[in-house]
């Protein structure tokens, strides 16, 4: 088992309160279920105006609790809280935050929180004015002082035309923060730099040469490392997934932008994990305006030049004690040959660890799951993992942590 994996199947209570972000609670429930946990939704009556009970029951695979006076014989108002390992309130409206801070118990959620000794994670979602109101701020501070973990809110587009702080944090951030309360904090004090996504090399102002990397594996490593206590910087190249709002993100587009960001950031990080798919070549000339087919005829010749190898360069100039981790995404179908490619690559690039993963039309890139082998600089296989990109991320971080 990975140190980053939660030790067992958790009983997770997801409290859903009555705000428009309630529809996103479905994604939170789903993420916990997919991670193997037993999820019980406790919804306020108003939450069920925004999101349907059947949706929450189908996704959580359990009945939704919303009525204090239903199933009284089971002493539900205390039983749910007593059995919970984790309580996540998302979205939490200004009203629900005030009620939780005040210890109100006029609904199932209020009772559940009062009857529980489990960690409580609250993800506020409301309009900026309501969030910034001194009443809300005082309630949030009171909850923080009592050890409640507040995630967000994020800054961004709100329900109306306005934007500002108040938007509920991303599902992945909320889930990672929640699991972080019951996850080993073995990376506290470590600074980890992760690259994710795929670089794009422009041909002209509207076109590029790119690759199919979605950035999911790199983002999962960043999220998992932060959940395990690390201070994380994510260098993000053209991500298809949202980057977590709780993590410091530097956005780049091309390989040279990535190279520059890595060169700077590597100076202040203990670990560099190069998960990004970096273009090996770029067009020799970038056209100032759109390349016109009329001017080209039937054949368009492109001349490409080699990009610098960032991984090789940072491995050569590594700081004392710095750990460098590279990736080898290869289409080779044969396991023995794949390993041989990995061994040749780690020797050539000089990283401390190399994550070998097979990619193809349906594997590795742009998928939810991944299968990897990890080799060290002697070419020995030091770890293997198959599963969600988050579980694979945790396995990689186990090997990092052990070093
Ligand atoms: O040689 P290959 O592209 O397979 O190497 C993959 C590893 O090297 C990845 O960790 C990738 O981030 C890194 N890389 C790099 N600079 C390049 C090409 C790849 O740092 N120009």
C-alpha cells in the first residue's frame, strides 16, 4: 500500500447545502466512490432543490439523508456522525457555515457534525459580498480555530455575470484536502516541482505541433504531493484538466518556455518530477501570419529543429541532494524491449528515477488510469503500479519519499 493512500475504506459523509454549486457535489461524491470509499450524502432540503435525490443516490450508491424525522428508530441524527471517518460539506453556503459555527442542530447535517469527532472539511460557495461579509468571515475564523479545514473559495466566475472570490474550489482540490486530513504527511518540508501537460510548438499564429498529453498524471502527482504535505509548484503546459487552485501554477506553452521555467524553479526545489510530454522538435521558422495553402501548393515542407533536452540538462546541473525524476512514454508493445528503452533512457538522461509508461491510441495519454514501472539509475525496477492516476501518483511519491 502507498503511504499516500488512505489506510482503509473510509466512511465519508458529504454534506450538501442549498447553493447552485450543489450540482458539483455530484462530482465530489463520485471522486470518493471511485477512490474506493463508502459515501453517505446528507443533504439539506434546499440542496435538493438544486440537485436531485436520485442523482446523489445513484452516484453515492447509498440513500440520501435529509429528513430528521425519517428512520427515527435508527437514531440517525447521531448514528451518521458517529460512523463517519470524514465529513465534507460542499458546497457550504453562508447560511450553513453560520449554522455549523453556531452549533445548530435543526437538520440532519447539523446533528451529524455535532455528533462526530471526524475531521470536518468545508468548501464555501457564495457571492463575493457574502463571503467577505464580516459575519461570514467571523464564522469561518471560528470554525478554523476549532480545527475545521476550509478549502477555498476559489476566485473566478460566479453564477451571474460577476466574478471574484466565492466560487467553490475544484472537486479535486476538495477531495485531496479531505483525504489529506487522514493521509500520512511524509512530504512536509519538501519542495516538489512537477511539470505536466504537453508542449506546443507554433507554426504560425493559429497552428501548432503538439501531443495528446492531457496533463492528468502530472496534475495527480501535484495534488497527491500537496496532500502529503509538500510545497508544490506545477509547471503546466496546455492542460486539458483544471489545475488545482490550492497549488502554485506556472503556465507555459512551448518547450523553451517550459525549459526557462524549469531552469529557474529547479533552483529552489528538492525534487523535480518531469511528467510533461515535451516536444523534441520545433519548427525552424514560425510564420508571422497564417500559412496560406494557395501559396504552398499540394505539399508543405516543414523544417524542424531539435529542442534542448530539459531533463538531461537539469540532471547534469542538479543541486546537491536534489532528486530528479523523468518519464518515458513509449509505444513499444513488448515489455522486455520497453524496459530496455527505459534503461537506455535513464543512462542517457541521468535522472535518479524513470517512470516508464506505455502510451498509444488508447493507453496512457488522455485516460483516467495508468500503468507504470519505475527504474532507478542502475536500471533496477524499484516499483510498479496500475490504477487511477492519483493512486499511481502516490506510488511514485512513495519512492520519492523513501529517497
Ligand atoms: O526522450 P523522451 O522525450 O522520451 O524523454 C522523456 C522525458 O524527458 C520526460 O520526463 C520529459 O519531460 C523529458 N524531456 C525533456 N526535454 C525534451 C524532451 C523530453 O525534458 N526535449
